[in-house]
């Protein structure tokens, strides 16, 4: 989020930036006008496609002035008329299709070009199907080209996707945007998606995918101020992997830095960005997230001014600044100042601009007719082929969680009740495009079962609100455009009736029965029934009905901001003005309303269910409300009203199927115990209803597998800001409890038999590959897909190892009775551990269990392999040892050693770090330490436990600054091999230790 708060009526951040960008282009023709080609443009070497990319970039870079180079560092790169170079915009959101498909043309008119919206990323993660992901990526790349032909100023060809942040915590607001909690699965799916988007030509890009968000970013709470404390093993073995794999496979052209700090240093200016360049053999164009450069001097207060912050960002390996909407002058002036002060060199500038130009060359911008992909037109948008692909994806991502007594598939010719708040609607999310059409669950089931066999109810209460003071009801407009809400009618006619959708924790939305539109804040601090669905950055269609002791209700605005009127944050309640108009006011001034229940949602749903052979209850989330960017979830439960609905329908009809349509794991403990069948789907796009019907009725066997662990309770999770997955036993890798549904889980309509695996060998050494082959047979009566998963577990290690870890998988389709030979491969390097004692990947000698099954807990076959590597020697502390390279910790934070580079450990009283299996001798222990606060503290050196014998006590004096380090010493009395614990008595930072 930008540090300056936008006007609340506008959907802020990037969607808002899109609107402002086009408005700015209209208002400022001098900066964004059509550019005639220079007279000799075709003679320039940079326009010669026969030359190498590097040669063309070098030629063009050499023709630019310093001012022209600087101008290209902002997201909105201006034209350079003298060279015939057009404007260029970095960044089009393309998470699961091209997002924000609304264009504002030069006359200010709005027109739409609605493209294909694929299932949310977490749904695509549930497909476990890289081949499908590549096809989807290709379709998205095609449609990006199509949109680009409509208006390149709005839809550029650098695509900000995929998101590869690991789904470490299911409460993360952006859970919908990631693929999986597993680094391998995420990396392989991202690689496939990226390759599809950019095409298969190494020197010509259909589109330029950018991996988001680098690095260790999984919380929205104070996301631009919190620091992710990431120890080296977690960094190397977990967080870096899904970025590393696509870059190694040339499946991405850059990184977007994240908002958070990593080990105390803003990711925007972290040297980790430059470190990532070594993973790719290509030039990368890296970008900041929106507004993040300003955060360096604003919310983060890390640099004194923008010249210093922008210089550090460029030196860290970032090339393009996404900030200040279309106003590039702020970035341009800051960079020029940094150059004049010597904070940046011309070489730094050339490197960044060269990165930008490299991608522009590969996109074909300077080729005749736009190069290899220049002939793609808008006709590809929402093509029949893409609709079919979207339906396949929507089908393949559905996960069958329970199917007791073969409740599914449903038999044809039977009566079906389709009920629930998501039964007859489809929702899009913040990073969706607009749906070109909609097939709701009810639509799909009616088409499959026949309309005459289907009864329906949304299962929501229909109410009317009466102003107690005047006896008049609140009414909205009856046309599609809606109207400002006012009191007036004295009876509860159609204009006064509203459907109440419960999204949990008291939050509801109100949909007008008169026109089907959702109520939201309107201009002038009033309300109107004019919204298709809750939307926008500041979601202003959320309310709470607060019952008072006398039985009346107060209507409270519950939008994502505390108040619509930021000048008075206490104005979050509704009152009726003298003219009947509803406006916001304080609680003391709020109007009392009587709530008339015109129709009970539960009663309606129960009536429909009681008369059916099967009841299908469709519940779930509203993506703009139940956790999204900038808002983490505080509960993993379904909305209370939705749970009540399920219980009532289950009581009325034992043959109840629950369909959960949301973006994350949910604590379905009662449902798992009491409902015969449960099916999960993400918000899966226009074909959701058809895909759902094909699975419910058995045309397709469900083939999705969970890409993350579903926990039974929030109590199974540590704090969302705890990034040490090893210490806190996070994700299936380290979790030792019993999940509600495990990673990799999903049922089908058939059964599979796993035959005995054949291994290419019983041992594995460095540089070698283990090949595992086994027969898998469909032993049921229906064709289906099975996802065969191979995990390993290292039995012995110097350090704590995962309970198990996914190493390979294969999705196979089998007809009844058929057998497939499945081959899975694991390389020795896959099994390596990051050795913090020597800062390198190390293959340890150990027996490894090879576990093959249908999920992380459903293991069907086992084998053992002897891995021949090395035994990590005792830690040698006579060489300087980084404090951050500890083996275990308690209550410490990794922090920035300096603003430029390096990690240190910050501790307070009773915190500790441990260095296991250290070779000790009597000598002098030196700690390199800093202490900002006054006075001194100590670090006790203890043996074998945090409360073990004291071998030394080191006094740390105040150094006056957290970056001012001093060597402090103490005599250490210990010999032999011990686990060494450094126990803090108070505030201090440690960067290194040495024993002499």
C-alpha cells in the first residue's frame, strides 16, 4: 500500500493506479502522447532482430542520455521521440488470468474487455498438474497480448505473476494468491505457469513473468513494518526454493520485492535481490511493490531521504520503481540527486537500465511488426478454447474431502436441493478480471439434473429495517442503477427488503431484493444499493447489525477502514436524517431500527432440503471480505450463520453434501464428523457451476489434492509472525499433530492399488539419481486420476529434519482395471541440507525412508536407501562464526547487522541461541556485539542446555548504536564436544563469535 492514503471511494493501490494512470495520460499529453518513429529508426542496430539481445541492449543503452536513462527507472517509462521509442509500462496483474479488465479510453469512457478468469492460485495449486499449468500460462500470455493491442498504456506485457510465497500460515490474507505450503510443488507449478506465459523461444517473450513477492512474506498485519526473522536453513531450504526453481529453468524474467523487512532490513533494498540473480542465466528486470520505495523513508524510516533509499534499492538489484502512480518525477529527481551526491554511479544506472531494456528487446518492442508474438490480437480474449481450458482447470482443482457411504456421485433423475449463500452467485477477488459470463453452482446443477428436479434457496434471511423513531422503512432503488437509501415506506414492500449474507464474526452484507445489488457507501457519506458485489481496496459494503437490550438494532458500518469519515473515526454507525437519508454518525447519535424478518433463510433451505433426495449446501467466503491483501484472517471457521445452515439442512436431510467454496483451509470439524460428503473448490471462475456439476454427478472423478495442511483448530498454529518453521513445527514438513486433512490429501470415486516399488539402487551418493518405478492400478469401476507422491525422511542428522518432505509426484489417469507404470526420480542434491557450520549444501550420510503414497499421511509403499555423503564435523569455533548460523534458538530475532548487508541476532533477557556439537577448548571467547541502550548486559555461555553449567560470562557494554559493534571477550573454561548456549541477560545484538 502507498504510504499516502487514497480517497476511500476509489479502489486503491494497483486497481486505483490503473484508473489514475489513464486519467493522467489524458490530462498530461506532453508526457504520454503518440510518438512518431524517428526518421532513421530502422537503421539503428538495436532494431535489428538478427543481432543478439545483449548487442541490441548495448547499442540502445549507448544512445541514451543520462536523463533518458533515469526516466526509464519508473514504472511508467516515457517515450523517447528522437529514437522512435514508445512509452512502456511495467506491471500487469495476471495471477489467474489478466486482472482488472476495465479500460478508460481517451474520451474518459469506460469499456470492458472481459477475459478468461481461471481458478484462484490456491485452486490451481490443488491441481498438482504442471502440464495444465503451462497451458493456462500460455492462455494468459495470449490474452495479455490481446489486451496490449487494445491499450498498451493500461496493459503492459510485463506480468506480475505468479505469486510463489509459500502458504506457511493458512490465516495469511493472501492465501488465495499462492500455490502451496510446499517449496517443490510451488516451484514446479510456478515454473510451468511462467514458461507458458513467456513462450518457448529463448530470445523472444510472449510476456515477461515476474515472481512475487521476494522474500519471506506471509502476513498482512503491519506488513510494511514487521520483520520476518528467517534463519539460514529456513531461508535456503524453504523460502528461497520457489523463487530459485523458476529462475533456474528460465521461467521468469524478474522478481518483485515484498513490503516486509527480512531480518530487519526492508526487502525493497535487500542484497538478497542481487543474490537471486545468480540463479538465472538471463538478465532479470526486478521491480518494487507499489509504494514500497516511499516506505523506506516513511513507515519503515530506514533511510533519511528518497535519494538514499532509491540508491540503496538500485544497488540491491532492483531496476524499476513502482511508486507515486504515474508521477515519475519524484523517482527521477531522487535518483538524479543520488547520482550528484555519489550515492550512485553511472555504472549502477547502466546496469539497471540495461536490465529494463533487455526485457523490452525480448518482448519484440523494437522488432518489425512487434516480433514473433506481435500478431496476437484481442480475438484471443475469452476464446472458446480458453473457456474450455478454464472449465478443465475448475474441474481438476476440486478436492473431495469426505465421501461416506458413497454419498457421491449423485444419481441422475433424483431430486436435488441446492441451497446456501454461494449457491447462486460467483465471486471474483482483488486480482481477478471481470467474468465474461457466469455459471453458478445452481445453474450447473440445473443444467445437469434438469430444472424440474432442482429446488433452491440461498438460505439467507430477508429483512426490512424500520426506523423506530418514525416507523418508516429503509428503501432502496428498484432499477439496476439503484438509489440512495432513504426511509419512506410505511410497509415492508419490495423496495425495503434486503437479503442478509453472513460472512462471520458479525459481519454481513445487505443485498437489495428490489434490484439484486449490494448496499455500500455512496458519495456524500450516504448509502445506495448499486454494487454488483463487495469490492474495492477499502471494502465499504460491510455492516454489523448490533442488537440492543431493548430488542432494537444499531446498524454499524464495518468496512475495512475504521470509518468512512477519516476526520472522525467514531462515525461508524448509521442514522436517519430528517429527510430520511441514511448517513454515518457516532454511536450515541445512531438511529434505532426494528428488524422485521420477512423470510427465514434457514426455514427456506430446510423446506427445499426436506423435499429432495440430496441436499447440496454451498457455503464459503466472499474474497473481498474473508481475508485478502492487507487483511489476515483471525479465524479459520466458517461464518456462524453458514454453520447453522449446514446443521439445520443436515438435520432435515441426512443425504447432505457440503460444498465449501473459499480460498483457504477451514476448520470443518463438525462437518467432517456429521456430514456424509464434503467437496472443496476455490473461487474458480465463470465455469464453476459446470465444473461442480460434472464432479457431483460423476462425469468427472475429483482429482484435486490439498496443497496445504488443513488444521483442526487455530490453536494448532503459532503466531502468524513466527517465521521459524523448524522451531515452531509449521507446515506438513515439521507438524507433529493430527491435521483435519493432511497435505496432499484428496479422495476420488475409485480406489488405487500401489504395487511394490523398484529402485534403481539401494544406495545413493553425490551426483547420482535414484529412480523409483512402481505399478499403480485402478481397482474401482470409474476412470480417475491419482496423484502419486514420493516423500523422504532422513533418519539421522546433525540437525532437526522434516517429518517428511515431498520429492517427486506424478498425476496419472487410469481407466477401471488399468495399470500405469509410474516413474519418480530423486537426485542426491534434492536430499542435501544447508550446513550452517560451513555455509554450504551438504549431503549427510544417513538412511533415508522413501515413502510413496496418496498423501503425506496415506503412505502405501516404503523403501530404504542408504545415502552416502558425509558426517558434518564438530563445529570449529576457532574460525569466526556468524551468530545467525545457530542451530536452535529461543525468543531471538534476526536483524540487520548494517543497513547494507549482513545478519545479526538480537536478544533480550532469557533469550538464547545454540551452537550444537561444538569443539571446545580452554581459551578466549570473543563476541562481536552491539548494544544501543544505556548500561551493560551479559551473555552467559552455558554447556549442553540453556540452564547447563556456565563456561563463561561476557559483559556487553553500551555501544550507543545498534550498528556500532565492539569485540568483547571472556575466558572460556570447557573442553571437548558440547552444545554451546549463549543466554542473554538483557538487550544486545551479536554478529559473530570466535574462540581462540
